[in-house]
């Protein structure tokens, strides 16, 4: 045994084992196995599978494999409980959430030890980070329940929510999803992760302990088949999933066309950017928190270090020296830095990806790790930006190190990924740090920090990191809906365009064929075909028959208009006001055009006047739809910034050809997006007339692009296009399903709605909901006050 003087001389850590006897005793009492938690009680265990502790490989419990009958019973239980739960006042629901938060705190040590046994992460992390955040989320959302009627007036819960959580933060991910769902008045069927179900089951015990009404919370255990059965069930009203991007794509396709709101929090390949003026010692500690926290099994892990060339040698020296001090081993030891990888399957995946990286030329520097399900902390150098280790989510304690010369290089490298979940920026120059934060394409950016979380700040990504937010106001809003007063029956499917000649045209003085509008210029269709647009006395004109190439050209033009998103809201407003002025000057002409399509004169006049009102309303909103400053940790200010999504595809309804187009395109461009729009298939000429107004209203080239032709065919191309960031579709139910399924390629945000149900002439035709669809929230954590 070392003496005190020896310890003071070498400063080695001694063992500091956590006492796990209470948890082990509880597991032993349930050695016969755990059933599902359904309708306020645990079912009899059946079809059991083993749950192993990754640090030891020992079986710690047996849990039930969820089958279709268990899924059906859980959903029926949630459905039966939902009406009564939603009927409670927000105050009554808040009392249950407050009670859950308190009981989580009362059982904090039990939950922390159980999480460590089950997941393999160090007890320091479960005790000091995970469990306190779980309690924080329930307290925070108890507050939302209390304030719901004031803060979200008129909104309603979705109903029964299907939630699927991952194995890396089992209890915390449960809290992220369950707390807002219950606060809003929804009921929940949650599928726990196959490898780590134990804290979810213990949470079921807490739900019983606080007297949560039966059926409000239901917890299933099982593998991916259980999750697929849950997501595919017709009895659910919303899906929230955290996990891999690959499974996220499957869920996007599985829910396509079902009218189910979807929140996806998926993978990441987050950059960790170190500038030459950064505090290098602090940045090195930031790397420890960014990639070696939870063994790198974190979706927002800073797995790509980008360091300024001028300080790269010194930074690398410090980082390697720090890495060698990391202690890897028994996660129940309080002085351990890294615990076990969650499962041998995940360990094999890490080893395989690292092996590929070495084959591609990577040079590794590694720490040490014991035998078993452990992997050493690893730094990979000589990694090309397009190589495996730089592009694939390893989900392990492996970080790449790449140098850059200029801030522009840093941004280019940071954004050279399909993901967009998080980023970390290190600089003593606040102007530089915030400039980079604005340019990095990520949903969360930490300045001189990393992996900070709070219930008051939304968390979620851009691009293939998913869509939707968890936490904060936007996360709460994801579990609520605004009831839509249905106008009537769905629109019938538009008649297919007739490209062959022979249609009788109305008598006119000069025949005029409407062209498309791409990149600020009138363009003939690449197909070389046109189709007649019918009116009250024969065809009123010809419109171009758009094709895939026209969509491609329009998307390219829209990307070139990226400067529109960088313009101030005030400047965008002035353009929209000017657009309204020029449209007003041609009011009579547009009324006559609509009247020529068999539209009654009074209705045509109303449609043009409402279009003008839309122009003024969204011009007014352009500089007023602000972000927020969230109250999170005391030493930080968390800025929730509304950013444009990018290029938005818009497929318009067939009816109300001018107003439907304006109601969708105007909010998109008011928020700084550029648009590729498919106007009314049957009556596009009022919109092709509108591009003459766009040309004279200082709308920059490429901000609005118009491609006429078959709506569903063109929308399919837009939905599948990897350079389109969002797709709005108003058409047939079959078209809605198609658009949502095709969007799975790059996991673009979608707004698919059956045309004809929304009354675009009334309050449902405009509002903040349109602006929310047109923006994505970036949360930037900035040091403040310390």
C-alpha cells in the first residue's frame, strides 16, 4: 500500500469505488426478469433477453422483448388515458411533473449507479451531469405546463406520442422526450434502448411512486423490431426519435403520408475549431469534454478538431500529453475519466472504422485501455477531409486533427459534412467567435465551451442531423398543434398537362406563351414542350412543361442567391413593400386574369387584395420575427437565433392560384430563404404574370424561381434533390406521401398538406406558424458574466 508521501510525490489516483449494493440488490430481487410498464403496472416477464453490464460483461437483468401485442396494448392504454390527461388543467399536470422531478432527485444516487452499470459511462458523469439534467427537464416542463394557456394559446396536444430513445444517454433522453409530451397533455409510449433499458424501467417505478395516472406513460423494452412496430402502428399521433441517421431515414419513409409530426435528432460529425488566439490549455480541456466524455458516444461529440496552423504544433503537444493522463477503466470508480463502450457490437464498429482510417493513411496516437469492452482515447492525424474518419460518425473516443490557415478555411472545413448538429469555437476574440458561429451550419454552437445542455435551450440539428428541437420553447412547441379549421373537401387531382398541339385558343390580339422564371430571367422549358391553360372560353395561353433539368437549373440559381439570407430583415422588408406597391399598380390586370379562369369577379378581386395584404404582412414580419435569449447556466448567455433554412421547394395548391402561391412563397423569402416554386398546375398564368412584378421590385435574381408543369412530378424531383433544404407541398394525399418519402435522402424538412383543406383566405392562410416553418433555430452559447 503506498504511503502518504508516495501519493503526494506522484499524485496517482487511488481507487474510489462507488457502492452499488442497493442497485445490485434491486436487480437481484427482479432476477426473474422485467416486463413492460403498461397502464401503470408492470406486465409479466416474457420472451426475455439478457442485459449485460459493458464494463464486466456480466448479465445484470433480463427484460422482455416487445411484440406486436405489447405495442398494441400500450398504445390502447395511452389512447384511453389521453383525453382525461389533456382535460386536466396545466396546473394539475404541472404538479405531477414537479413530483417526478423531486422523486428523481430523491433517487438520484440509485439512478446514477444503475445508469453506470447498464451503460458503462463513468459514475461522475451519471451522478453530476445526467441525473441532475433529468430533474431539471421535469422542473422546467412543469413550468411550461403551468403557463401553457398563456404562452401557447389555442394550441392542443397531438394525442399519443411514440418515442424511441438511444443507449448513450438512456435516462436523459427519456426526460427530454417524456417531460414536454406530458406537459402538453399528450400520453406516451416510449421504447427504451435495447442495450440500456434499466433506468427507463426504474423510471416506471417512479411514475408509480408519484401516482401518475394509469396509461399516461407506457414503457416498452425490445430491439429494433419493437421500435418499428411502434412507429408503424396506426394508433399513434406523433413520433420522436433519437438515434442514427440511417434509422432516421427509415422512420421518415415509414411515417410518410400519414400526417404524423416527426422530430428526428440524429448523428453528427461536429467540428471543434481552435483559432490562433485561443487559450490553448482551456481548449485542450474542451477536447476532453468534447470527445472523451461518455467515451465519445455522443451525437454532438467534437470529433473533428480544426486548429490554426500557427498554433497546431503546440496545441497537439498539449493535447497528446493531456490524453495520456486520462484514466480508462471501471466506470464505478469515481476517479475514472472514461468507462466502457456500451456493447461489443459498438466496439467492433469503432475498431473497424479506425482500421479503415489507418488504411487510408491516418496516423494514430492512443492512450491506454484495459481488456474487455474498452477503447483507448485516440487522436488521428493525416486525415483527409473526405476520408472515412473525417466523414463517418465513429461514435467512439476517436478525434481527427486537421489544420487550417484562415477563418474562411475553418468554415469550409467545418461545413464539409452532411451533418449539422453542433460546433465548438475557441477564440479570445469575441467578434471572430461570433462571426464563425453565424457561418457554421449547425443547430448548436458553443463559444469557448462544449457539450453544455439545459432544458431552457433547444437542442437539434441541421441537414442530416435531423430536424425539430428538444428543450426550450421550440421543443415544447413540437408537442403541440394549432387546430386547422378545414375549409372543405380535398382538391381533386389536377388534369394532366396536354403537351400535344391542337387545343383551341381564345381569340387574342397577340399570342403569348408564358416562360419559366429562373435566376431572374425568363427561360424556355428544357423539355421544349408547352401545355394549354384553360379558362372560361377556351385556352387562355400556353405554359412551359417543366422537367428535371428545369428544376436543377432553378435550384442552382436559388443557391447563387444566398446573399438574400444575409441581408437585414429591414432590407428584405423594403423589397417586399416595393413588391406590394408594384402589384397594387397592376391590381386590375391580375383581377381580370383570375376572372378569365372561370373565377367569379368578386372572388378574383378578393384574391388579389388578400395577396397584397400578404405582401404587407410578411414585409412587416421580416424584421420582427426575432429570436430569444434563453435563461440557462449563469455564466453563459444562450442566443436562440432564427436562421433561414436555405433553398425551399414549394409546390402550390391548384385552387387560389395567386393567393396560394403568395401565401407560401412570401413567408419563405421574408425569412431569407430562396425558393423554387411550382405554381398551380391548372392555372399558372397569374403567377407567370407575377414574375414581371418581381423583375421590377428589386427582388434579387434567384430568390424566387418559378417552374410550371406537372406538380407531383416536379415536386418529386425537388423532394429528392440533395441541395434542397426543405420541401413544402400542397396537393393530393398520394403526393404528400411521395414527398415525405423522397425527402429521406438528405432528411430535408417537409411540410406536406392535403390541398383544399386549409382556408388560405382566412386566419389559417398566414401567421407565425408559416414563419416558423421558414426558419431553423441555432442556439449559440456565449460566455457571459464570468
